[in-house]
C-alpha cells in the first residue's frame, strides 16, 4: 500500500488509536457542551418555558434522588441506578472501542495486500471486536433486567435498554 511506503507501521497504529480516542472524546465533550449551552443561555430560547426539575446528580449519579445526594438517605433504587449508569458507560466505551478495533482490523487487512496471514489477523481483530461488543451489551442488558425485576417494575423494552424506571 502507498501509505505503508511513506509512513512507518508504528505511526499508522498511533494515528488509528488517536482517531479512536478523538472520536470518543468528541462524543463525550459534545454531550457536555450541548447540556451547558441549554442551561447557561435560557434567553436564547424563543419562548419562555417554565419547568420544575428535581435536581439530581449527573454522570454516574444521573437519576439518583436528591435526598440521597444531599442527606445520604439512599434507597435500593438509588444504588441500582448507579450500577446501571456504570454499565451504560461501559457499554458506550465498548461501542467506540469496537469501532476503533474494527477499523484497525480492516486497515490491517488492506495493508496486508492480500497476504493470507495479514487478512486472517485482520479478520480475527474484527471478530474479537464484535464478540467484545456482544458481551458488553449482553452484560448491560442482564444488569438492567435484574435491577428492573428487583425494583418491581415491568419488563418493558425501555426498561431493559435504558433502565428508565419511574421514581
């Protein structure tokens, strides 16, 4: 391949890893910047909106009741919410890692120029990325199902995928 003649293999690996980190970082910062833009400039809204929102934690504490955050009066639902938030974060990280490793495996297949050992190595990387993604999503869904059952909520698709439980 033309790139391999001009750019050493170690630099190509670094570029791929940096690209994956850039994609993951861009996703995380984009969500944070969007949330800040909505909360920091309410005058930008075309109509006046009045809402009542219970302030809860953000990030891993998203959805935890304010009494748990302020006073420490935490219920089982608050603990289970933190556990599901952790698995949701791990699920997102696994998704972007699988994309990065899938790209890396594909590039390895391209760079191999049809050599069987290079193509097989690229295929193994892509297979491992896909299997890892299935394991991460499966674990997250199992945790959501167990937590939903423990809290006595109905097993709906929304509860299984996102753990959106009523308070």
